[in-house]
């Protein structure tokens, strides 16, 4: 999370902007036609991108409030979903490469 804050700043608008970019990336990836043996991995990647986008929006929303507990929960969920995206991306790359 500290690395995320370092690169994005702690402004809610930074998380909103990243959520929009992530959603756009997801839409672009959904248009791809992977090899048949990589379709499951692409579907998993798209699912994880949906999760991380929702978590980015939740971080932005909670950052606008004053509930520290909700902010921490949102941040933890974002870390988990970010890790899941990285894992899904690795599996997708391996499936595409054969």
C-alpha cells in the first residue's frame, strides 16, 4: 500500500483515475481472442480486473470519508485483488506462450 500511495498520491481522484484506466484495460482485453487453451485464463484475468477496479473505487470512496476502519479494509482488499491480478496475468502469459 505504501508503494501504491507513493506512486499515486493519497488523493481519492488518483484512485478514481486508476479505476477508470483499469476498466478500460479490461474492456480492451475482453475484445481479444486468445488461443482456445488460454480462454479460461483470460476469463480469470477479466474477473480479477473487475475485482481490482471495484476495490480501487472503494478506496477512493472511503478516502473521502473519515472512517479509518473502512479505509484500512478497502486498502487491504485492494492489495489482495492487486496480487490476484498479477497472478492471473502470469497464468495468462504462460497459457498463451504454451
